[in-house]
C-alpha cells in the first residue's frame, strides 16, 4: 500500500473534474471518495465540492479532499463561466429539460440584433428569482421537493451580477451564449427571464460550466482519467504525481 498516496489525500487535494451529464454533484463526490478510499485503503476520508451543478449540466466541479475541504467556501465565492444553449419559443416548469414543455410562443419577430441588444440589458447587477425546481433551502427542505408535489411556495429574489455575456451562435430556435456571473446565479432563471425580455419564451436545453475563477474545465479530470492516475500513484513507491491544478 502506498502510504504517500494516502497522506496526499488526507493532507488535502484540490481536484478539478468534468462532471458527466445526468450525474448529481453528490454522485461525483461519492464516486471520488470511494475510489480514493478503496485504492489507498483509507477507512474514511472527508471529500466535498464547491458549487453544485444540476444533473443535466456538465462541466467543472471542484472537489476537495481532507484538510483542503476548508477551502470550499473560497471557491464557492468565485465567479463562474458557463456556455449555455437556450431554446426559444417554448417554456418548461423547471426552465430546463427536467420537465415537459408547457407553453409555446412566437419567435418570428426575433432577430440576431434583438438578441444581442437584450443580452446587453442583462449585463451588471440583476434581481433574479430562483427556480422552483432548485436545491434552494426553504424551511429546511429543498425547493424542488415542494415543486414536485405541486405545492406553491414563495421564493425571494436574489441579487446576482453578470460580468460578461456574449452571443456565440444564433440559429433559431436555438442560441448559444457564454456568461460569466457571480455565485448564486441560476442560468435556468436567466433563460426564463431572457425569453420574457424577448416577448417570447425560453428554456435551458444545454449547460456546461467552463470555469470557476482561474480554474478551467480544460484542466479537469474525467472519472476514467482520475482512476488511471490514482492507480498509477498507488503502484509507484515514489510517485511525484501532482493532482491539483
């Protein structure tokens, strides 16, 4: 058993992962915990993540182990960058593909220039109402627990900040945009608000988180690659593998 590998993770590592679609953030954290513990014979290991991603989203998730879990709040406070695909002309109750389409709206009046103008109007500080289908805590329960039971609850708007918004492609009914925004921003809520601002409807059809502060998904592990690295580390008595960015 490689004692050095055990020590590395217990002392603390900051790991970048590219979360697969349909996995929850907890799924990924749990998988990483199990892989490290089983590979290095650890009875227990503290592992946590900084900033939840919805199951339908992919992209960067920062995972901290051991003593590095104390840094989690620092990472949560950093700005996030996303690449989002919005489907115009329709809405869903969850503002994404978790639920079925409930309404359709015209899109004939929407032009690329109009989209760019509306994007500019979202720059800077905004008041945003979180989605009902979210993990936001309300009276000790997640908002989605009420939503899935059809129970209406009142959510308070929160202040968010959009530092950069850029149109990447315009191909109605779909558009792709890049956003850099503050912590606590719901891109699904942005999709809803954006559709309304266009006098139409919109929902989020694809989402990738590409960066958290200076950390980029380009430098992130897939689960498969991470498994290879820790197995290589465990098989080497004097491994100098660096797992942090």
